C-alpha cells in the first residue's frame, strides 16, 4: 500500500533524541501532524521549537512522560482523540539497552528492559487500535533491531525484548490486515545515537560506539520510505542482512562466531 505522509496524524515515542528526533523532523517536513513523547520534556520542547521555527504554525505537540506508565499511555490516546479524533500512524521508537553478561545482571534489569522495549509498545498498540481504525491508511511502525533476528552475547535482555517485539509484529500484521492497518518492523544495526550512553546497565569494559554505526538520518529516512511503501520487515544494513543470512544458512557457524566474540 502506497501512502503519503502529508496530513497524516502520527504519534512518535522516544522522540527526544536519536532516531526519534530525526524521524520527527523528517515527518514534519513532509507535512505530518505530530504528537511526540519521551521522558525528557526539555528536549521535547526544544524539538517542537525547532520544528515550528522551520515550519511556522506546524501542527506538532508533545507530552512528556514515562511510556511504561499505563495512565500516561492512556493520556496519549486521550490527547489524540481530543485534538484529531483519529490516528494514522503509531511509531514505537522508545527503547533502552542493558550491556553485560546475563550472570552479572539482575531480575530488575530484565524487567525494565522488557517493560520499555516490549510491554509498553504492545499496550500502546492495544490502546491505539480504535483510533487507528478511524485513520487514513493507518500504520504501526515498531522499531526493532537486527538483534531481534539473531541474538548476540552481552545483550541478552535487549535481544530478548526485540525478539519478542518481532514475534508480536509478525502475528499482529496478519491479524490487523483485515482491518486495513499495516504494520512495519524496522531493524537497524548499531546506530550513531546516545543509546549506549543511556544504557541502564553496562558491566562490560567494551567500547560500544563504532565508526561504522548508521547515522540516525539514514535510519529515519529508511523508516519513512518503509512507511510510504507499506514494507513489512526491513533490515537496514548489509552487515545486518549478512548476519541474519549466516544464522539461517549456517547456525552452528554463527554460534561459534558469537562465542569467540564474547570472550
């Protein structure tokens, strides 16, 4: 399904920085009406000011809060209902990571990662469905990861959350198709954002940032392209596609490579 972004009402989570911030700016340039959210209200405020400076009178609003809080998720849907009466796009971009060996981690870390990366987007989708059914060419975008296709060591909680989101996305895509709601899964590799700076735990001594990390602009542009084309599951990098292909064709070899990398 081909869709235009102009005049679409879109909710973007995790919009204060990184992919979410760049995605918001690109969607605004294309004429989307936007509600953006994240925990850091001052960064959202500056984002909205930037958008309005570039596009005077643009219809962009923000609500700051914790996406894992059920009452806050409800307030987001209430805001959309009050101001626009429908939702054309839901972009589940908010996410957190935890770095280190599973044996050195805690149950609390696992639960926090799963709450942000899996349960929050799942329950936001559930709340959004009535408004999406009223939307024009409605679409859900779940920001996954190549690590939701092939897990790696030292990111076990993060991989588990993205595998769960991947599985849910495949199931919901089939369920929602008769309702006219698309679902796109975007799977970036390492991105040049502040993701690692805000990891809730890092018990490693590794330098995680890489010069080969994908620019957020590239990820955001590819996400919008997938939205307009109605793509189902997009792995963004050649390296990511190669890792997934290796896992499919030679899983034992992939396992051995991961074991060496973890040492």
